[in-house]
């Protein structure tokens, strides 16, 4: 079962919460670079910091993989509901910041591509059929 951001419910574990982030990074890093992704992610963490101070990284981000490993470790230290709430807030804030930088339409296209990639990974036949029906 998933929530509004496509992230799994608390019972799925903190590692599952990172799947959307990995897909987004795959789409954005070729465009804005790893340091640009880390900077934008860091800004989103800073914005939601008052409500989710435990998310603040201990070390500066050097790469998305390092960032995700650190994020998974921090999320594993809190209960599932807090981890999901933080992930939702982080995804929402990251998306808003990205839209402010590159525009709403391009942001939607990039995130739709990341979502389509996830759908293709989980159900290749369903994705192909959906595209053929358009």
C-alpha cells in the first residue's frame, strides 16, 4: 500500500521510502549534476527542518548514493509513521523547490518520467499497454 507520494506505508521499512528518491535522482542528475541534486535536496531538508530536525545530515552530501545511505540510516532510527511523514514532506518540498527553479511543467515532465520508470520496473507489460492505448 502507498501514500500520496507513492512511498510505501510504514510497514514496508525505511529502505522502500528511498525508491522514489533514487528514480528522481536518476532523472535529474544528468541535467543538474550530482552536486546540484545534493544542493536541492539539502535545501529541502533545511526547509522542513523545524518539523523534522532528525533528518539533518551529519556530513555534507558528496553524491546521491551517499545521501540516500545516510537518509536510510536516519529513517531507520524513527518509527515508520514519522519516516513516512518526513519522506512525504521532503518529496513535496523538493518538488516545489525544483518547480520554482525550472518551472512547473518541466518538473511535472521529469517526475512523470521517474514515475513511468518505476511503473516500467514493476509492470513492464502494463506500461507498454498503457502507452499503446494513448
